[in-house]
C-alpha cells in the first residue's frame, strides 16, 4: 500500500507543472463553455415553453430561479455571462446566444417549436444560426380542464403546503409548486411568478416518463423489456461483447454493468455541451455482468430510449402526452433530434399529476383506452435484481419509498434534480407533486412531506 502511494506520487511529480497548468486552463475553458450552454438552454426553454403554454417567464425570473444555486463549478461562472434573446418578427423566440469568450462563437440554444422545444448546439456552432432555421411553432397550447379544485381538500392540506413553501421540509429549499390529487379532486399552490401553466424542467423525473414510453412500445408489441437493447456492440462473427446481453429491463433498472464517469453521471457534455445522445451515452464499456450491480446513470435511461427509437419515430412523445391531456409538456432533443429523456422534459405540476394518475389507473385513460400494458404499474414499482444503498429502493425507472417510515409500503415515485417529485400512493389513491429549484446541499424531505400530506388527508 505504501509502495502504491509512493508510485502514484512519483507519477504525479513526473508530470511537468506546465502540463498540469495547461490542463487546468483547458478545464476552466470547458467549464465556461458548459456554463454558457446551460444558460442559453435554460433561458430558451423556460421562456419559449412558457409562452407556448400561454403564460410568461421573464429573463430576470429565470436568472433568479433556474440559474441560481446550480451545480458547481458553473454556479460561479454563469451569472456574468452576457446573453441575447433573439425573436422572430412574430415575437416568438428564435434562439438564445450566450457569449463566453472572444475567440469562439456564442453558445446557442435554438427553439425548434411546440413539439420538441429548444436544443443547445455544439460548442463552436452558432455563426450560421438565424431565425429562419427553426420552424414556426403552433399556437399556444389550449388550457386543459383540471381536476376539480376542492376547497375542503385545500383546507385539509394547508399546513403541509405552507411548510413546503417556508422551508419546513429542508433548510434552504425553494418550492415553486405543490399539488395533491385524490380521486376526482385536487389542491395546489404556487410560488409568486408561477402558475398552473408554468413549465419547469423535470430533470430525472424524465426517466420515469421514459419508462412509460417504453411501456407504450411494449403495449404495441414492438418490443419486450427482455429484448436486448440491440446496438450490436461487436461486428458480425467477432468475439462476444458482454454488452450484447444488456436488455431493456437492465437499462430501466440501472443495472447494465457499464462504466460511468461520475456517480449518476452528470452527462454535462450532452445536457449543456451540445454533444449528441449517440456520442455521449451509448458506448461505455462494461465492468460488470448485466443485472449484477446497481449504478444510477443517465446513460442507462438513454440506452433504453435508444432501444425503442424506431417506435418513437412513428409514435413520438407528444402524441403520448396528448392522450393523457399533458398538453403543457415538451420532450426536448439534442441537435440531431434524439430525445434526451433522462432529464430534458418541461412540464407543469398539473401535467405531472395526470401522469401519476395514469399509474393509479394501471395505464388506462378515463375513456377506458389502455396506453400502458396491464400490470405495467406493478412492474415499474417492483424491485428486481441489485438495489441501491440508502433510503430508497429502485424499480424500473421509478424510485421506491418502501423503506420510508410512516409511508405506505406500496408508494413509489419519480425523483428529479433540484427537488422534482411525483409520488404515487396506490393504497390511498393519492398523487403528490412537488416542484422546486433547490440549490446543492438543500434537500427537500419528500418522505416527510408525503407523511404529512397523507396524515392531513386522514383515512
């Protein structure tokens, strides 16, 4: 052990200081480019999708919420980067440009319309961008009839709702919306500047939406969760590659066995650098046999989505959303048109409540039409194979709250960065939605909120 430490130290000292400083300068430049991409995309998506939904968000509001308290090191960079919001003659956003250096073009996020929102272009792209490149969007989405507001339900939930907005479930948390749906009624509350039509990024709640799209492909007969992902990692007649044994089920359960560079693997190059899904997510090497190790990774969800790519060509996400009445939801893509369904979906609290209700109804719409396979809700909420350490278990694209004290054991949920939650409690026929823009280190205690909501609802 001492010998290994000595060898590592000797290797580090063997690297010239100039090389270390060059790498530091390169990393700093890359971080600055990513921060600019982050800012361009957040401004473009937040404002354009809000306007699509018939509401508004100002740049100052985006800077105060989406662009404050973000991940390091971008948090220290992003505020000072100048930006320009470019609009068409109609007033619709065309693209957002963020300057990050004098020696390269601005980082660009382009609005491609009502169905797929904004995409951030690769670092260095942008000089040729014009308003004419992106198609005009359709008219703003029409309001959809919400579940009936129930004053009595709102009164029952007043105490946990107030605590959610006052930091009662985590110091430093910033709640933007809470909504509880039970039966045919719901109660909701919003932060100033937000309303029922205001979209926010789902972050990893999108993984549960991705699992649902996989369910749609399974219902159609196009695929099975036991099918290999089918990317053919080795040429015909070549040696066996263990990744050829990865199934869609492995990908949904975060057990592909593939390497990822960070826990959860931040996928910054894809989310904010403008790289594509194919470039970023597909070809990581395997360190474990599929189905033997749990490792939460954006790349696994993207792999599952890639496996149903042909089906999505004919049945894109916006058609699934339309069936559910999720008319204020947009699934965005990379600049090549591949869906980034590990994170990049914009939606409202009400649409997420409709999504949760679909699972309470085992994949059937109020009309009786089935859009998920029978038993799909049980499938996604059932642990199988390796499980994560910590307070929550994992099913297939959903987190399990079966270890949360005081919460019904059948509770499962979609979790997302910055405090996005959709909690589904089948035994109580309840859906709980919480939206937020929590900074790093300020965790919203979703189990405690769920307990208080259920207690307030009584039996």
